């Protein structure tokens, strides 16, 4: 198990995000797992994630873990990966200025999000950033002309 964790974090250091896929039933796991939760097999292979996901909900807390306290306030939420699993992590591109703003933003969900590796508190972590809609980008370009 320690080698798996080490491999996962080394890959994050190179900007690559991996999960594991069961060789038996094809179930995808993220973060990587040594065994399949669906069929129980222990024949997993490493697979890079697409980085695409859907943000379903987010919030912010008043008591972040000590190692992340200097980054407060920040959002954390539930992202469903394109590959299937849900993952709770830091979310960028959303408003955490007040409870009201968080509630208002959550009403706009689900929204597409993209994974990236970010260095925080001396470690590499997987975060997701909300993808701005193409319709808004196009209308802004037209209004500038």
C-alpha cells in the first residue's frame, strides 16, 4: 500500500493524476486503490484520469485542517469524475465570501470542472477548477467588438 501512495504522489509531482482500474470488471477507483470495491479483485492497473468532472456541491469551513489554515477561506466539494468515482477536494472558481454566495452558487450546480495539480502546504494535491461556460465567453467576445 505504501508503494501505491508513493507512486501516486510522485506522479502528482510530475503533473499527472492517476487512478486504478480493475482488470477484471473495469471499475475505476480514485484515489487509487489496491483492490476493487465492486468485484473484490486485487488486479488493478494504473490509469491516468481524464481530468474532466462535474461539481455537484461545495462549501467552505471555518476550521480548516492546521496545514491548510493559511489558505482559508477556500472551497471544497464533491466532484464526480468522468470515469465514475466521486472525489471530495478543493474547488477553485467559486465564491466563498459568504454563506449566501455559497448557497447562490450551489443553485447553479452541477457544473463542469477540470482537475489540476496544485502545490499547497508543501505537498501536491488534486484540485478542481470550475469551467467557465463557452456561451459566456462567446458573448463577451461579441460585446467587445
